[in-house]
């Protein structure tokens, strides 16, 4: 176990195998997680190419404790939010061109994002044609329960 931070009476530490029984019990008792998540998810473990459980280097999995014990487990996953601007007033030919570029570009970028530790990428659109393509051809799924909060950026240092 590694302590990551201590603040205001709380300790943030890495999750260990010793947390498995508590995670199993908590997930089994949680109607929102039972059957959807398993302890390995909150332990940063995943099946490798051989089907064996192995550490997944992408997420950061922690337990937040107070003086009584664990308050909650948290898994921090890296995601990339993507914004795209297409050319206006596209003809059928230019829409097909943009669609092909989007499919090829996203395939290339997804490999780069995976190497950077991202587990998912997210984009918003009001364009029904783009949403339809994202679902049917690019493998995106809807996320109706997504909650978003923008993180304030740290002060930027002036370039020297």
C-alpha cells in the first residue's frame, strides 16, 4: 500500500489485494454496480492477452479513508474530449470525404491515445448525422448518465 496524500483528516492510498473482500461486498450490495463492475475494476486489474488478470497501467485506483476506515474507492481513468470543426455547407461528396477522413483519423488517433494512457474518448454533437455515424460506424455509445465538470486550468507560466 502506498499513501498518496493526507489532507483534512483523510488519507488517499493505493488499492491493494487486501481491499478485494470489501470491494466484493460493497459491489454486491450496490444495485447500481452489481453485475456491471467487479473488484478488479477498482483495483486497476484487467485480463491480459492470455486471459489472466494483470495490472492495467492506465487507471489510478485509490481508497479514501478517514479514521474509521475506507469511505470510498475511486478509479481515475484518463479520457480525451474531442472537438471537431467541419467545413460549412458540405455537398454529398465533401461529406463523404469528411466521413472517410474522420474514420481514418480517429483510427490513427485512437492508437496514439491508447499509448498516452487514455481509456476512452468523448465528444458532444448536436448534428444527428454525425451522431448516427459515431454510433453505427465508429463504435461510440451513448452516455446518458455522464456528468461533466470543467477543471480550472492552473496558472500558465509565461514563455521565456
